[in-house]
C-alpha cells in the first residue's frame, strides 16, 4: 500500500510542478523587460499603458525626442529610461 501512496504523492507533486511552471512562464511573458535598454514600440506602449501607434505619435510630434529613439532599418526602437522619462515629464507638466 505504501507504494500506491508514494506514487499518488509523486503524481500530485508532478502536477503541482507543472502548474507552477505554467504560472512562471505566464509571469515572465507579462513582466516588462526592464533590463533591456532599447525597447520595441509595443514594449514601450505596454509600460506606458497606451498603444504602439500612440508611441509613434509621441515621437512624430516631439514628445519623445531625438536621443530617446533610434531607427533600425524601417523600425524604431526607444531608449527605455529616456523615453519613459520624457513621456512621464509631459504628464507632470499637464497636471500644473
């Protein structure tokens, strides 16, 4: 009987590990990559709580200024710290 109990406990532990693995993978997927210096438009948009198109508009109208973005081929990348700071400073000025 102890063999069956041990097998049952092992089965439960394996199921629990599988559930935890799924949860960790989901957390990794949804956690912003703060250790990245250059972000894709959708990554910056996720941090700002807006759409990638809004990020592009910010760049075009100068809310995100040169030095806070770079062009790679036909795509833009945004410097994580500089672009976030510039957009957040805009919000601070709008409150006054």
